[in-house]
C-alpha cells in the first residue's frame, strides 16, 4: 500500500464528518436526534484519531511508507 492510500482514508473521514454536520443543519432535529448526530461525529473523530496513531506503526508496512505516514499525518494529530 502507498502513503496516499492511508492519507486518503483520513481525509475522507474529515469529509464524512463535514457531510454529517451539513445534513444536521438542514434538518429540524429533536434534541435527542441532534445529540445522537453529535455523538456519531465524535465517534468518527475518535476513529480517525485511532487510525492516525495506528497507520504509521503498522509493522508490515515498508519503512519508507511508515516514515512518510509519520510526516504526512503530523497535521492530523
């Protein structure tokens, strides 16, 4: 796998959160529904954080990919 594949996944997570938030602002949600959407966004962001920490530490990746991931994911911490 290439560094770009991993970075694309992280970027797509950001788009998913933005899309969920965009949907939220166009709907007349109950307080409970709004809270669930906010909880979903939080959980997606937690998953992103886990992946940002995991990706550069995957032992089966080539060392050059791991090093590229360290530098490429620095902005996502």
